[in-house]
C-alpha cells in the first residue's frame, strides 16, 4: 500500500474523479444500493460439484467450468476457508480464468472475508481491469478488517484513477470515516453526495447518520436521517442508537414509537438498543411493553434480547422477574452470567438486612462458580462484579480465591479489576493486601488512586494516605471531589487541623473544586474528635448550604460526649426540624433528652419515630466460619449453650482487670428490642460480644475474627474489643453500620471515635 496517497499527508481529499485517466463509467450504477453479482454467471453447488469434490478435482488438475468458481468461492467465505481460497486461486491461474474480472473481483471479496487483506490486495493489483465494484470490494474488506485508514487511501486512489463512486461506495467511505473519527473527511464526502443529489439515498443517509453520531454531532445525525427518502429498519435503528450514544435516550424512544407508527418492524438490534435506553432511564413500563413486543415478533428465544430484558429488570429492582428469566434460559452467554452476578450485587444493597444480603451474595458466588464450570472464561466485568460481592459479604477467603484466578488468567493488569481488588481487600479489613494489590497495578486511574487514599484514611494510616496523594499529584493525576474527601478524612483521623484546612483551601484555590457536604463532614468530624465543638459549629455556619442530618448528628454526638448541654440542645432542635429518618439519630436524641429529664422532648421524638415508622433498633451480629453463618442477638443464651456464655464471662473478667479498661457499665446503653418489640434490659450483652466469644472458641488461633454488626457499636463494646485484641493477641475486625473497626494489640483503626454515638 505504499503507493497509495495518504489523506493525512494531503490534508484534503479530491472528490472529483480525474477525467484524463481511464474511467469505466459503463460499469457504474450510481443508484444501486449494493454490489450485486449477475446470477447468470453463478450456479449453486448442488448444480455442479460440492466443496470437497471440487477440492479433489483441482488437486488432480482437472478443469472446472468458470461458472462453478463463484459458488465454490462463496463456500470458502461461509467456511472461512483461507486454504480453500488459495487452492481455488491456484487453479484459476492454471486454467487462465484469472483474466475474468468478475471471478477475480469475487476472489478479492473472499480473501477479505477470510481476513487476508494482503492476498486481497495482491489479487486487486493484478486485475486486468478495475471497475467500481472492485474498488468498493477492496474498501469494504479493509473496513471490515479494522484498517479503515487504508480504506480511505483506496478511496482516494479510486478517485484519482477516474472511477466514479456509487452510493454504496460512499457509504463504505463514510463508515471508514466513522471508524477513524474523521468528521472533516466525512463532511467532504457529505458535500459530494449533496452535489450529486444522492444524500437522500438510504445507504448514504444511514452512513452519514452513524458518522455524525460517533462524532457527537447528534443534530447533524438526525438531519441526515430525516433526509432519507426510503427509511428502512437500519435507518431507524441507526438514529435510535445515535440518540442513545449521545445521552438522549428519551428522544431515541420517541423515534422508536415513530418507527412503529411507520409500520417498520424492528429487528434484534433495534430492540436491544431500545431496551438499553430503558435501562438508562430506568423506564420499566416502556421496557415491559418492548418485552411484550419482542415476544409478539418471535424474539423471545433470542439471547441478546433476553439478556437486555433481564438487565432491565435488574436495573429497575425487579429481581424476581430477572431471576425467572435467568432460570428459564437453556442457553446462556458470558453477558448473561455477568448481568446476574451484578444483579445479585445490587440486591445486596437493597436487602432488608445483612443476612438477606449475605444470602444474595452467596447466590452470586454460586453463579460465578457455574460460570467457571460452563466453559466460559471470566472477563474483567465478571471479576470486578464478583469482587464487589465479596467486599459486601466481608468474604476475604473467597476474594483471595478470585484474586488467584485473576493472576492465573492474566487480568491483573486491567485497571478495573485492580481497583476492585483494592476495594475488596480494604473493605475486608486487609489494608496490607490492598496496598500490595495497588502497587502491583501496571497502570492506575484517578479512581485507583482515590480508592487507595480512602483505604489508608479509613484504616487510620494518615501519613500513607497523604504521601500517596502527593505521589498522585507528582504523576500528573488531577484529584477530584472524592479524592479530597479521602485526604480530609485522613487529616481528621489524625487530628491534623492545620493540614486539613490547608488541603481544604488548596482544593478550592488550585483545583477550583467547590466544597460539598462530605468535605465539611470531614472537617466537622475532625473538630468534634478533638473536642473543638465551637470550631465545628463555626464551620457549620460557614457552609454555603444547609447542614444535613449527618452533620448535626456528628456535632450532637460530640456535645453528648463532652457534656456540652447548651450547644447540644440547640443542635437537637435543629435535628428535630429536619425530622430525621435515621433510627440511630432519633435514639441519640432520646438518650440526650432522657438524661436531662426533658420528658416533653422525649415524647416529641417518640411521636416523630411513630410518624416516620422508625422502630427501636434490633441489635444483632453475625460471623461466617467455614462458609456457614452464625447470627447472634443480645442475651440469646439458649441458642449456643452455657459454654460460650461462661467463656464470655471469663473474657469480661479479664478485660476488667486490664489497666485502663473502662467497662460497659460506665456508659449509657443503646436501647434495643427483641423480636417481640420489647425493650431489653440494660445488663444484656450486646451481640458483637457473643459473636467474638463464639469466634474465639471455634476458629483457629491465628485466624482473624471478622464480624458484621447491623448498628453502631457502643463505647463499652468498643473498649471490650480493644481489651480482648490485646489479651488474646488476636486481630478482630468488626464492620458496623458506620465504618470498619480493626482491633490489633489494644488499638482500633478508628482512633477511638469512628462515629460512636452511644
């Protein structure tokens, strides 16, 4: 191809054919929608020789009728038989049929369809005569083999040769422009089509619509579509896709309704794109109608459409319908399984409690296992989805197994998978493994950097978080809002007031990032941790927007801890004005008013809880041992026997003997209810104590104990866990409703604050 003029070097494309050169205008059919081969020159394989017989004949050197070559070459295309094409090519040359332009042009097409553009080009170069069909065939081959830049060069050479392009040729050239995002060249071809009055042609209009869509010019794409006189299903599908690709899903759905009104029947590509737009808009009602239409048109067995429908139901929270579709599928694809794994992950987020969420996660793991045993190879979406599930399940062991599979399959270099690994290890309490996974990433995105900074901050490793932030800046990665949340959180954890305020100023001055609620939340958390309640209150008053329930709750927790009743009652009034929806916030208010004997205010909070249908909290925790779940509720003595309670009493006695330990009785307990709605007495043992005692009795000595608790830990339990981690030299990791607590050698990663409200 070295002899072809390059568009990049010439800058513009000469679209007028050179009349001084040879022009075979008699072979041009400008208005023909496609390249067609005369039927008189072909015969079906059944009328002559079959494929294997023909290969044997040519091997013997026997002659074959010229009319037999085309159907035999067509069979090479259907079989993708490059070797067969070479055999027939040799025979064609031996018999002198290579002088037949029609046969040799068809051979160009065969080599292109078999993926050998080198051979296609060689055949083309030796054609005795080049007509527009030959030029277009070669261009089409290059486009279909992802060499669109070469296709443009062929198009340019065709024009210089003096051959007039047909509408189909222009369509292929426009497709090449789309592939290389060359909108300027596309506009030149568009101008040519207008000059010769063929911009209304179906193939040209479809290609123009696709070109402008891929170049993010939706208005021009729609104009090109509207110019088409005879719109076919490809035309409608192209403009619908254009709307979806350019974030105008509603407009795309309107075109779909117009298409149906125009009595054009959609195909599978139309339906899958429409269903995709329904997913984007979360338009379940429209999607259900499309589902019904697909059944009516006979597309129910179509796997692509079933996948799209299933994903729509998953996205809209209709998990029952999605699972029925999944369970009814005889044939599945990797997309099917990826979708259902991601769907189970979303179901975990919406589950009524953590045990239900864990059950959904287990189902996701079962599907992933089925995927591995079904012959499919997991891709980056499979791995990222299942790692997300593992992180939500607190399932480190399963996450490590997935990590090993990622290493084996070579997907560790992918940034999506690497980031998912970092998040999984962080949320399972293994900051060391998270850091190692981050260091092993071959390339990192902003999300990767931000995830690792947040992980260090959540685990109390402030210096590592800030150093990583500086490393990120040195690498030229620009931080965003979320990155600064991690940085400010790290500063808050260590009580680094000056540094936090400096980063807060840098964020606004150097990066033009406007503070949002999360940034202020970090600063207020920092002031409250340090007992600087007035400074926290001043920061709240500086906010450009009203503080939310979370902000006031942070300050109220600090007031209660430090005994600042005056500010505390003011904050409580502000919270009541917001009518909080969080049960823990309401219980914090209740406890504060009760401690001050303000019973009228207690009644107000209780009425608010009734109005919002907020119940007293059910305290329970659970632990997973050998893939079996054990759940615990306060003082549930009959469930696990006297041995565990005797052991817990021993642990409590040991903790009380530890210097510096403050027992549970020093603090006011969170009110909890049993299953019948009765408030439990204040001397019961909270569920996480039962879980940790059970774990110490039933797990290997060196194994970390991982517990999930449905509400926030109280200070007494927090102190107990610190003591036990020191006395038993055991790592205890508890994820409550606020954050992850990692207890090692008598210290907690939360820095003894961590949103403890009680």
